[in-house]
């Protein structure tokens, strides 16, 4: 069958959004969306592009600073989100310095992923002060989040994360396991730059949170969290609880900053809790929190029925440097 090529442009008054769609056969579709700077238009254009295409490239500075309208699967815990990713899609930005990099300004949970059985990629986007989470994933089979930047975070409710992959909402417990079967396959969280500066001691901000993911033996998750740079969190930079499968946490660089949460004391820069198999290696951690009970790496399970299967912790460089006078 001869390849098909189609193009169309969308002109919006008050701003120009150029959309170019390429279709090869009847399968793959690609689109480029240029930001208008107007929240209503930008959100609508991005949502439509995701709904109708398999490869979406975003160009420019997008405003998501509007009231969110997308219900999540956990409406009693999370607010409404801004854009929903519900099928297989690759969402890419244009790289470069901060001023040149594709930017998402504001937005409550700018991207919410509920895509059962689908594979999703989000890469090369800069998130500027999102509310609650930058990216929240509830269901997926295969995930890549790479080369994204997160600058600041407005936490809400129980707190917020730059990247949250969570089927529970609250802390997992034997009576509250969520739906870990919703998320399976290979998950790559790599080479992201996360700086959540600006949070106070009464705000909970985390870098990468992964709760209730993968079910053994039939829906296991294989997770790689590597090459990320994470700074200025008031709670764990990397936080795992209740994993069905295995995770490699390697070659991340963490600088906690000097503000830790007083709402949840005894933070760990990397926290590994409950079930699963882990390799935690070659991470560099500078822990500057003023909490005297803070830790660089914490591995534990508080439930006797949930035992960690296998954990290797090796060749990590951990520096504990609390402020003078910390006791």
C-alpha cells in the first residue's frame, strides 16, 4: 500500500497554533502543536492532539493556567487534572536551554495518565510550577518519562511530586493496596532534572513517588529510575512503596536542600518500603535536612505480611551535612 501523507493547519485568532499531521499508511500519525500562550486554547489543542495522534510534538511556551476539568480515578484524593493521556502516545518537546525548551506553565496535574494496556512516552518538556503533581500516572503498560525538567511545585492536599506513579493515593497498607495490576511492563524514569525549590517546612514535596505498582506474578513491573538530578525536596527525592516486580535505582544525584517537612518527620532521601526486589547503586546523595533523624537511604517494611524480596545497596556516595547545631 502506498504511504499516505496528509497535512492541515489550524489558525486561531489571538494566537497561531500550527498543526501538521503526517500519516504513514493508516497507522502512525504525528502532529506538531505550537503554543499560543492562551490557556484555554493551549489545553484544548494539546488534548485534541493526544486524542487523535500517536506522536505529538509540542513547541513553545504553553499556558495550562486554568481550572482543571479532567476527573482522575481517585477523585476523593486527587483534584481534577488538566490533560488526560488515555491511549498509547509519545509526547515530546523541543530541547535546549530553559528559554528554548518546550515549557508547560502552571496547571493542576498538567498530564494525567490513565491508559490501561497502553504504552506512553513523555520527554523533553519543562514544567514550571505545576500544582499537586507534574505528571500523575494511574494506569499504563510501559512508560518512559525522560529528559524532562521540573522547576518548582505548588503542593496540595497531602503534598505533591514532580512525577507520581500511584494506584493507591494514600500510603499503601494490607487493607489498602489500590490497583497495582493497573501498571506493568517496563517503566523508565531517566535523565530528568527536578528542582522543587520554594517549599516550606509545612509543605510536603517529593521528587519521584511510586506507590502500588505491579502485581506478581502476572502483572510485574520492571522499573528503572536512573540518571535523574533531584534537588530541594522536603520529603524523599525517590520514594517506593508496594512494588510487584523489580526496580533499579541507579546513578541519581540528589541534593535535598535545607528544608525538611515538619508534617512527616524522619525523611529519607531514597526510601524503599514494603514489597519488591531492588538494586540501589551508584547514587550520590547530599542530605542537608535539619531533621536529626533524616537518612540518606532507608529500606524497611512496617508490615510483617509484606516482606522485601531482595535488596542490594552498594557503591552509593552519601554525605550527611545538616545545618550546624542539629541534634
